[in-house]
C-alpha cells in the first residue's frame, strides 16, 4: 500500500466508523489495496458503499471536516450516490448498495465479486469512453495479475 493509500485509508476508517448506522463499507481501488490484491493503479479516492443513502436527515452521510460541495446522483427522490471533495482534492463518494460487509484487516469492506460485477455493468452501459476504458483495463489487469480471482471449480 502506498503512502497516499495509507492516508486515504485513515480517512476511510473514520468515515466508516462515523457512518456505521447506514452500513458504510469500503469498495473500489482502496478496498483492493486493503485486500492486498494487485491492481492497475493507485487508489486516488475513497469509495464507500451504504445500505441507506438519503439527501438529508437519516441516511445522509457524516463526512470529516473539510469535505464539502456534495454532488448528488440519482433520479428524483432516489439518491444513488453523493460525492464530496476536500481542499486537497480528495474525493469521497458514498454509493447506495445492499452488499454484505466483510471485515478485512480491521476494515469493513464490500464484496469483491460485487465490485467486479459493478465494473462489468459500467463497461456495458457507460457512454463515456474514458470511463469505459478505465473499468475495462481495471478488470483485464485484475484477472491477468491475480490468479486467486479465477474460479477454481
């Protein structure tokens, strides 16, 4: 894990602890680092999955001091994601998902297979070529460099 990823992980641990009531758990490249899975690129942001996510009130995430400018993604009253950024440019994104939580090295994490399935979905549906390529390259790298990801049956 790089120094930057260590810094992000410390923030992520606080965020997960402060948002236990909405089922917060880590996902994305930082989760792969926690799992000691070889990945294509250094984690540059913090992705958090939540069992509950709302625009305000119960289900609205608690963020560390300095994170602001929430950007909401969703449709009408359904919020699928809320993203914050701090002065250092660190992005903190909360996404709705009812994935189970697994504690790895003391960190509540989402499910690896669910993250892989989400990347496959982005590849199928993403209209942005840069985003499409990012997720496609991530999966190619993951499966090329981590034999433990392949089914053994």
